[in-house]
C-alpha cells in the first residue's frame, strides 16, 4: 500500500516513468530539490558544543569509542561528510548525526554547550533511515551523499556544497541509472 501511494505521488509530480517492468525515478534532481525544501530542521534538534581540549579529531575519536561501546548509530553529515566525499579539508566545525541521547553522550565526552561558533554540532535523530547508504572515510562513518545534502539545510548558505555533492556524487549515479533503465 505504501509503495503504491509513494509511486502515485511521484507520478503526479512527473518524477517517475511507469512501464511493464515497474517504475523508475526519471527526475531525481527535481525530487531532491523538493525534498530539501521540505526539510524541517526543528524535527531533529541541533546541539552546539565546545570540546574539552579544542581538539576536534580527539573529540571525534572519543565519540567513536563511546558510540561503538554503547552500540549507538552515528555518522558525520552535512559539511563534514561533504568535505570528505569531495576530498576537501575537514571543516572547522564537525557535524554529526547520532541516534541516541545527545545530552548524555555530550556529558560522557565532557563537551561544553555553546551558543556561538563551536567545534562539534550534534544532530539528535530518531530515524535510523538517515544511516542508509552510510560509508566510511578513514576512521569516520559518513551519511550518504543524499543525507549530507539534506543535512546541509541546517546551514545558512548550503548551496555551494549542495551543488558540489550533486555534481560530483549524485549526477554520475543518476546518469548510470538512467542509462541502465533505457537499455
């Protein structure tokens, strides 16, 4: 039932093609654009923290240890994932998605809350779906490029990174899928 409703919604927007073998998304960029406009950043709160030593790599290593020990799903997202996917230098502030109690994790790590620029931005998520397509970049897990694009909406001016992710990571995949669909 849910798949039929989703297919009808997508078809109503002209984003899918239906054929004898099923249906395929033919307007992925239009769908992603609409999806980014619908992102509700209030749904998954963002918390800002200073690290105890102002050493972000040490804080990420400690976060990795705590989350692995407690079996808490997490991954770098937004500008942090984009920088690694685009092979750019890591940003000054790291953005992380965590499926767990951010306050409790922050307390264990000795993080200090911040209202201004901070080293660590933690998004508390309730939906494990944000980790679908998760990859690794060195020791750090990354959300998928699509989730990184969606999480860039937390920033005041996400367009340059969004465009770079679409051009370098999503368009090539969409082109390959379209070619496979047409053969």
